[in-house]
């Protein structure tokens, strides 16, 4: 591994070459890194996307800020005007990315199985264990300690960070990124109770990971029971996510941390799933569904939209106890209203 | 490792030999694998257990279907009639299980401690690290990268997949399966605050895993503080489950993914715990309790039955906001009903 | 590794030397280990802290019990009277801690990068992989299979158990403990959607772990996007916790298992976060806040206190369905009350 030690500087003109942005201010201003608006310093570039942070714009010490044209007049420093500041930031930030670069080749301590097809441009880290009949395409990077089960294949330019475990027969697409500790292809939770005892149901499917998928750290993605578990192209998973057997997740859906998806549930394309949400099994979720954080998705969702479960937002514990008491009081209240209605009808009858 | 490459075919008669099923149709029909009812093909066998999938039965392209006798007349292909189709499926599916088989012996890269007792039929994968005084019984399989702490023992025919970590003095029974990334025996969360600072409380117990337990991937099971953390015979854990120190889980209980059980809680036998459920500490849960997914179990459960927490199922986010507003309106409603009652009493008094 | 095999015995006088406790009973009573009140035996010492276990005090078979002076008269065996029995227990229990001790030196199978600074008293386990330019201070212990990214530094007397993964440029303080399977420094969940496709946002910050922090097993702590993710001095994390990018957690805060903290949220000092709680992103949580288990923290908390979310504690599933029905009935009830009010006003008008 080698690291970019030269803290190179770029002019705003260099950073924005080819990008869909316009510079308002000094195009020759030198930038040596990124910063936030609030903890900014000279020589750094910040961005404004989340309105929460707008209050820091007027006094920022950054040398330049990426923002919408509407925000530009509140900006007293150099401005890069973009229709999508966060996307533009992601392009510019890549100039300053100093993460280690892998070098091609197989580390001497790696254990390689028989009949593997390993492209000479692939990089296999220390202590990796590659099973028989594995295929690693051009530019694949395996961090140290990765274990790849037999007959698995990894597509071009995909990167598995340290300590990723792939079981056998897993198919990983191109430009996939998998963070450390993630396990792909363990057996689904298939158990059949017979005469009071659980019996294991063989899990015969695979896991198919589409191109441009990114998976966070310590996730678990189970192999299918019969068919395959599938993450389609461009799916993004945060950390500590559990994907049950036979699950399918549609293109460009994104799941935040700690989500659990039970077996055989199918999630559509372009869905956004909040952190800690959980899905029951055997559900179908339409395209373009957004689920808020910690929601229990207990039934299928057929229509795009935003969904939640539970009642009562965050309150003090005292208020929370009161809310629960209120709820229990409801039956009694219904009875009191019923009595009132009867008494009133009686009165009205007399009156008439 | 070696893999069954011959996609062998079996007749229905061969597949069902000794099983408690009857064949309706051609007992010589050749089967080469399993399938689902909906994505079926000739030469494959499917099963019908979950009523959700009954709609696919009449048009299935499978060569045979395992089902209840009640469903058989809706089946236009060969039928295997069983009183427990899912269990029968699990038996038949094992004919087609092509997962890698381990071969006995210690991989040359494994690091073995002193005074270990390793049965010659045990299989120790590449880069395993075995501490001193470890006992591995006949037929034990350790996938690559497993780390076994000193004085731990693993019973006959148990299998730890790649990258499992066992701390010291952990006892694993017979025929136990532990999936990748799981950590057993880390210190419980024992901290004592004294003069504003947390102090670590030594965790002196062990973890005892009974026979026939299966544990999914990336689970964490803490060692006991004083006594041992214990999973009894036949317990089944899905992935990403947290088991706190001193927890005991009774025979044949099954926990779905992402469940958390806080320290010193005791769960009975034959319980079914839905995904994402959480248990407070120091609780006692009776035998035969079912807890629905994402339930917060905040008190002990003394009676078998089905339990849930929270209110309000999955709704649109707009409806969810309305529900919360309704709840807040309740106090006001109670006041209005109280006023009505007073006014009505007054009216009735006048009337009389 | 070596283990204390001598089950040494200590007198109560020896165990309490220098501690802020008084002995009531036989100071020469020999103690050879710890026990709980309920599963006690001669020669062992127990403690009473949680009132839940007070019922076991009068009949305990322990040779001595650590407890508050108020409880002492109900104790029929030797008593160690302490103002903080759990803390005193933690001090005494350390006499009986038999966890393996590491020996200094680098295991022959470890892979060490270039330009590392490794103190001769550090212990590096089998199959560790240390990147270039890593600094390991005096007394650092790395269990087997740890992977340390380049330019990371680990402070004096810190211990990483087996299979911990640190990415590049991570800073770990002194006396830090990190349990197995934990991943520190993976990329934050930074993705920008542009023209229907997610683009990765480079994650350029680091993770800073303060002194005396303890982190459980299979946790994930993402590196910052721009600034650093930070756990301040004395923070304690249980297992399976997700810490998003840019999160800051204040001194001596403790998070129970399965908590998720979304990106850019700042948690104050001395907070206590119950298991399974989840925090939305970009929140600010005051010092001394307690959050109960499985609470969804959806907004900032400015005032110390205890907070919860949701409504309706644990009930039978039947009651739970009734609660949800009650809630839906509320709109209708409001309408009925409104009609009653109108009718009553009319009646009162006539009456007058």
C-alpha cells in the first residue's frame, strides 16, 4: 500500500474543470482540502446542502463554498454555484481522498485454492483465503483477511475491505464495495419444527450482488433457500443490516444502518429505508417507497409514499407514561360518551 | 474442500424412501433439484406450506409438489402428500445440498496452541488460531480464520464457519453450527460508575452452548459476569443477535434476526421471538411465549401466549402524524366530556 | 498466553485492603471466588446491589456478601459494608479474573508494514496484519487476526481482542478495550443521488477514540465525512452498536447493545442510552440525558432528563390489537362529543 503524502493544492478552476458549476469569485484561489462551514479554515472548501447548516454560511472561514445560486448572495467568500451542491462536493472531495491504494498482486501469506481465475491486476491482501474455483476480475481488491468461498466470482474493480467473508457460489458484480466484517451467503434462517425439535432446512440458493452496489460494515446477507437473494444494481446498504434469505432489493434503493429485512420480502426500486426499520417476511414493497426510521413494516406497501408505524414521537418519560394511561382511559371515555348520548336523547324526548 | 459436481437425479421413490409421505403420480419421475412453485421448471420439486403461495399451485411447472392431502386435488403434477410439507421438503432438499465438504486435518497455515486435544477427524481451516488447552472433538469443522480461545471445547460434529471468534473457556456442544463473524464470549457490559467515572466489572463466567444449537452470522454472545450465559439444546438464533451476560435461553426457542436480549434475562423453552424484538434486563419469560417483531419486552411474562408492544400498525406518514395528534387531543376530549356530564346533570335536575 | 491455574484463596482482610469497606464478621474467612446470592456456595463472595435480588440475601450460602449498611442486618453471613457495593464488587472480583494474559512480542505469523513504531512491550497476536506507519504504544495488546490500517495509532495499554478491524488513520487512546469483530473507520454512509444514480461521497475524516473507552463486539464506527467521528474519554459501548459518520459522544456516556446513532448527531456527557434506541441524524443531545430502551430519538434534546417514544407498554397481542382499534375510533369519538355539545347547547337555550 502507498499513500498520497503530498498535500496537493488545486485552484478552484482545476477542481471544477468539466463540472456543471460556475465560479463566483477568484478562480485561482488555492484549495488544499475540504471542511465544514462551521469549522472552516483558509484554503479549504465547504458546501451547503442541508438547510440546518445555513446559519453558518455568513461567517464561514472557508476559502470557497459550493451552494445553490439562491444561497450565493449570503456567501461572502468564493462561491461555486451548483444545481446539486452535495453531488458537486462529492466530485471535488475526491481530489483530496487519501485512502490507501492497493497494489496489484497476491500477498505471500494469502492462501489460494485450486482452479481459481485471478486477473493479474487484482490485489489480494495478507492472510486472505480463496477457495477453489474462485474468479476475481481485473482490478479487484481484497483487503487483508478476506475469505472467499469456492465458486464465488467478483466482478471488475470491486473492492472488499479487510475481513469480509463470502461463502461459496456468491456472485458479486462490478465496482461493488463491501466494508469490513460483512458476511455474505450464510445460511438463511430456515428451520422446520417436527415433533418438538427444529430441523435445519438446507439453503440451496446463492446471493447475487449487482453492479455498483455498496455494502457497509458488519452486515449479514443470507443465501437464498431455493432461489437467490438479490441486491440489484446501485443498491446502497449502510452498516449492521440484516438481509434474510430470498430477499430482493430493487435498483438504487438505499437502506440506512441497522435495518432488518425478513426472508422473501421484495423491496422495489428507488426506495429509501430509514435506520433501524424492520420488515416482516414475504412482503412486497412498491418502487419509490420511503420508510421512516425504526418503522415496523408489517404488511405490503403497494403505493409509493412515506410510511411510518407506532404513535407518539419523542417525549419525556413522564409524558410517555401519561400517553399510555390516556390510551387505557379511552374505553372508559367511550362509555361515558355513550351514557351522555342516551341521557341527552331522553331529555330531548321529554322536551319535545 | 471438494464439491459434488455431479448434478445427480433421483426418482421420487428414491427421494421419499423411509419418509412419512405418499406419492400421488409417477414414482419414477426424475428430480434433479428443488424450486419454488412460482419459478418452477421440469425436473424440479417444490413444496406448499405457506398459504400465501397457494395461488401458484395450479399453474406450477414443477415436476412434483410436496403438500398436505387437503391441497392435493388442486395439484396438477406429481404430488408428495405429507402431514408436514415443510419438514418433508427439508429432508428431500438435503439430497441436493452442494455446500462444500470439509476434509479432515489441520491446514498448514493454522496456528495451534499447546496442550490441545484435536481429534484426527477434525478439520481446521487456513489461518485458524487455536489457543492453548483447546479441545476439538471428532468431526469438528472450523472454517478459515476461526479463532478459538484457550480452554474452549467444541463437541462432536460441530461446525464453525469462517471467521468465527470464540473467547477462552467457551463450551460448545455437539452438532452446533455457528455462522461467520459471530463472537462468543466477549465481556458482558458490566460497568460500575464511581465518582463520575465508569469502572470495568470483571466478567468471570463462561458461555455454554447446548447440543444442536444453530447461531447465525455476526451475532454477539457475552460471557457471564459470575454464572454462565447459556443457550440450551436446540436453540436457534438468526443473524445479528445480541445476547447479554448471564442470559439463559431454554430448549428449542428460536430468535429471528436483530433481536437483543439484555443481561440476566431468562427466556423459557419453545419460545418464538420475532425479528428486532428487544428484552430489558433481569426479566423472566415463560415457556411457549411468542413475541411479535420489534416488540419492546419491558417486563417479565409469566403466561404462555402472544405478546406485542406499541400501538398503531403501519400507516402512511400523514396518518401517523394524525394518530399522534389524536393522542395529544385526548386530554382535551376528556375535559369536554366532563363539562358535558356536568351540564347534563344540571339540565336533568331542572327537568325533574 | 498463560493462565492463572492456581485457584488462589484470599482472606476477606486481603481482599478489602485499601478499599473503602468495613468487615462485619470473620476477616480471616477464606474466599476463592465470586458467586451470585442465589447460586452461592461456601468459599465464595456475593454482592447485593439490584433490589430485585434482595429476596435471596437471607438464605444465601455465600461466605460473604458485599452490601449497603442498611441491608447488613438481613445478612446472616460475613458482610462487607460498602457505600457502593457494585463498585466494591468490581474491585474484589478482579482478584479472581483468570482471563488469558498476553506476552510481549510479535507473533511469527503477523504481517508488519513498513515504518511502524511498535513498542517492545506490545503484544501482537497470530495472523495480525499491521499496515505501514502504524504506531503501537507500550503495553498494547492485539489479539489474533487484528487488522490495523496504515497511519493508525494505538495508545498505551490498550487492548484489541481477536479479529478487530481498524481502517487507516484511526486514533485510539490509552487503556482502550475493543472486543472482537468490531470495525472502526469504515466509510460513512455518504451518497449523493444525481440523475437517478447514487454517487459515493468520499469520507475524508478519521475516528478518534478517547482514553478509557470500551467498545463491545461487532460494533461499527464510521470515519467522519470531513471532520472526525469522536468517542470522548470514558465512553462505554456495548455490542452491535452503529455509530454514523461525524458523530460525537461525550465523556462517560454509556450506550447499551444494538443502539444506532445516525450521522452528525452529537450526544452529550454522562448520557445513558438504553438498548436498541435509535437516533436520527444531525441531532444535539444535552449532557445527563437518559433514553429508555428502543426509543426513537427523532429530535434534539436540550434538557437533562429521561426520554421515551412510542405509546403502550408490553401487552398481549389481543390487547395490542384493541389499543390500535381504540386509537382509530378516536376521530369518531371526537365527532360524537361535538354533536353532544351542540345538542346540549340547544337544550340549554330552550330551557332558558
